[in-house]
């Protein structure tokens, strides 16, 4: 999708708003994963490390940290694409105001995804600093976990935006959170390797974009990445992003231009 | 109140119309919101769509705003086809929607600063216009405040300022003063009148008679998606109503005779030419006549005893009542 000047204008509008409330949004996007890292990585981690440990012989903190980085990207991207999108369509009518200018529905979508990219990347960068302070990285390749977090964020933001653009009521967002996002957060390899799951659930985990993002970020952070599987992970995430963007463009056009 | 400013502008001397619609239709599924209307709006005029809720005014405005593709018919805005040149058309429009859609997360000034950038205006230009427009809508002292706590009238004025940031050729105002208190309405009318004096073309919808009479050079009365009549306020009143109206209220008692019963007693007045016709409303009778005082005297001479009576000039409300059989705001 081409990024037009109207898309940049929309991105700028969202950034201007973000300047007013970045502190509260940082709580959810950065502080929360840091708390998880401290609680799980430091305390639970000591128990795990005393037992058989996680595969590869690394400490639990090093295993967990890149997973949390990417899982937080999923949460942030999803959060920015549910209520804010439906709200901008229905409650505040923000998109209606934007579409009264030369901007088109695709410009709004591109600007929205730019903003999500900004939110995910800055939050992940802040978390990465904490991760490094915790000494939880094994390889300098860990910095490449940032683009992985970004791509994972978009792989969620695009289809969730498509969903939000098609909704009349916000009740479905609670269901999305309960039945998809939270289970993914818990069971897609963030906290433990998915081979601990029954086979059927393991296949489910493989199908989720989160598992691909978490696995790639972890391989990078631990320095165990190999080109073939990296390409597969990136391809999987790119597919979700591309398909989600196409669906979102269609849904927004239908919703806003009628 | 009677006699509209600039009344009588004719379409004859108009050059290329800014808006031209022929057989314009908009359907949503099986319901038809706009049912084949013809409209020409000339540069510099204040043009109104008058009608009750659901008449198709807002839908028409959204089509003219190049955000809602017509189902059928021909539509040209600023000489361009909205289906092809939507962005180029919108670049030259200012839009004040029915419901304010300001960015509530931004300050008053930021709402204008970010909006101007959609029109490709340089930052310095937008900054300068923001200062001028905030002054124009009397919000300079609120520039740094969040939008949320502003009063309805202030939000409306900010929305109007935002619609002017690109110095539009045409400003579309969908029910600009609905929901505002009388004082805020007058402030807004005065600002809109200034815009009109600067030569900005105003296209507005309203279901308020007084608003249409105050602001519009020319208007169409819409009902059920169609245009019922067209002209200046004075022309419409001349064509569809009498010079004066005598309003009569009779006591309303439970189970007693309603206004309709008294209408029969007024029939002789019509027969004698003292009134043109009688309109029966749920709470009163309207006697359409050239001379309201003479008609009232005749009513009293017949022995009828209204609890109150009022002789007034005809208004667009009467035109609407005549055309549709309904009052505008119900």
C-alpha cells in the first residue's frame, strides 16, 4: 500500500494526540511486560533453572524476554486497532472528519498502520533497553527483535482493524481478547516451548502469527537463528499483514464511503 | 424576519454552477434517501435545503461533499465528477457535519493545525490561518485547551473554523445550529453571514424556518427525498402562502371538540373571501388570509371565542405546511 501525504497527515494527527497521553499508554505497552519479565523471569525463572530448564541450556530469563517483547507488540497493536478504530468510525467520527479532506479511506488505513508501527516499535525499543539491563540477551542480533516485533504487530493490527471496521458493537473486542489474544499470549511459546503442548494444540500454536514472531525473536536473541526458518517466520507474518491490510482496506472503504 | 437578505437572485445570470445535480438518486439497500433531485448552486450564493428529519438533506450533502457516491443521476461539483475527482473536489470544500467530529484528544488549536496539513498547506501557512480563524470564531483564548469541555456552541464554532482552514470555495453546513441555545445560534449566524459577505458560497441544511430565512438567498424544500418547491424565501412565501396568518387557539377539554370542530364554523369566512383556507393543527387553527386583523374580527363577530389569537406574517413554516401537510419540527 503506497504511503501518501494524506496518510502521513493522519499519522501526524495521531502522534499529536499521543504527545498528550504517552505516559498512560506506556504503562500498558512497556511497564506491563517489564513486570511480567521481573515476576516470571526472575522469580519463577530461578525455579525453572533449578529443574530441567528450557531447551538450549539457556536461563529462563533469556528464554522469556524476547517472547515477552513480541507478545507485548501483539497486545499494543491489537489494543490500538480495536476500540480506537471503531471509536474513530462510530463514536468520535474522527475518520469522517479526515475523509472530508482530500484523504481517502486507504490513506486513513495507511496512516493508522504507520501509527501502530510507531507505537509498537517505540514500546519494543523501551522494553529492549530493560531487557539489556536485565542481562537477558545472549546475542547482539537481539536488536533485530525490534523489526520482528514491528512485523508481528502489523500482522495483528491489520486483520484486527479489518474486524473493527466491520463491527457495529464493541462487544466482540472482549471476545477477541478472551478467546484469541489471551490464549495466544499464554500458549504460543512466550512462556514455554510449544512442544510441551498436546500435539493438536501445538499445531494450533504453529498457525498463530505470535508463535512465529516469538520464535524468530528468540532465535535472534539467543543467536541460534537459521536463515531458512527465519524466512518462513517472516513470510508467515508478512502474509497475515498483507491479507489483513487488504481486508481492512475493503472494510474501511465499505464502512466510510457509502 | 420577513424578506430575506439578497432575495430574488435568479438562476438566469448564473455562470457555471458550483454544484449541478440532475436526477440525483441515493439508495441504501431498498430504501431511497434521495429520489431524483435537480439542483443548481451558483457561486457566492447561500443555498439551503429545508426539510424535516429524514427528508434526504444530509444524504444530499454527503453526495455534494464527495464522500458518498450517488446511486444514479448526474452530479458535478466545481465542474468535476466526484466519482473520479473526489480528492480534488474535497480540497476546495469546507465541511461542517451534523454531528461535530473534532479530535477530542487534541487541543483547540491543534485541531486546526493538524487538519490544515491534509490540504497540503505549509506548516507556516496553517499556523497563520489557525490564529486568524480562532480569532474569527472567538476562540483565541481557548487555543491551548482540550476540546472536550468546550460548550456546544464553541465546538460548533471550532468545527466551522476547521472547515475554513483550506479557504474553501464552498462551505457545506449540515444543520449548523441544531442543539444550540438561542444566543449561540445568533453568534453563529452572524459569523456565517460574514462569510457570505466575503463571497464564500454556503450550502446548508436546516429544519429551522428562521435559520433558512436568515441565511438563505435561495432554497429548496425537501420532503421524502424529493424537492417540493424552490425559490427565495420571499418567493416561496408569495407562491405558496398568503401574506398573513391568523392563529387561533381554542380551549382543549378532555372529550370536548378539538380544533377541527371549530374549523367548520370558519368555513363561511373562506366562502366570503376573508380567508383563503384554514389549516387544522392538533393544538390550533391557522387562517390563511391577506388581512389577518380583518379575518380575526370576522371570527369574533361569528361568536367564536378563541382563548388566544395571533396575527402574523407568513413564514416558510407555512410554506412547508402547505406543501407537505406537516409541520417541520415534529
